[in-house]
């Protein structure tokens, strides 16, 4: 088993280095990167790494599934790469802000009907392109 710092260094190198990272956050099990160029990331190398569960490319994010100790790896990653303050926010804190305005829809309709209601009105570009998919990612992927 590698140390968290060793995992962080390998992951950072495999995603193309600090220069290829626009931002990175974490959820309960994943490092969620927004990369400048996903082609520079070595997905095969990450998938073969014993400390990486899998790599998921979804919704404009390059997600590296680490497991329940992801917050420790994230702390090492941000220390090694010396990312700015934007990268030092967790996915939960960012997503919570974007979900506040969706709460009334779910409160009135419940989760099932609330999801249907959102998909019914998802022709709105901002909702379809951003907030709904952040909610989908939070509920379905973490």
C-alpha cells in the first residue's frame, strides 16, 4: 500500500501535471478534476494503478476514484501541486451552493417527481448544462 503522498504524486503526473489542471475538488470517494486537455491524461496508467479503483470521465470532469481516504490524498495533492484557493474547496461545498435553488422543487414533489419536474424544465440551458447535472452527480456518483 502506497502512502497518500505517493498516490497524489502518481495521480497528478498521470493527469498531465499541475499545468493541465484547471481545478480539482473531491467528494466522498473521488478526486474530480477539470482538465485543460483530457487527451494529456493517461487513463490506462491510472486504471492499472493498484491504489486507483477506476477512472470515470463524465460531465466535463475527469474523476479518479480513490476510495474513502480520498480527503487525505486530496490534502497531499493540493500540497504537492500548490494549487490556488479555488481548488481547495470540496465538491460538497461547491455543489451545496448550486443545489439551494433546487430544494423547493424536491420539497414539493419528492425525489422521483422532483427529478421528473427538473427534466421537464431542463430546456433552460443553465439548468440542463449545470445545476441538474451537479445534482445528478452528487446523488448518483458519490
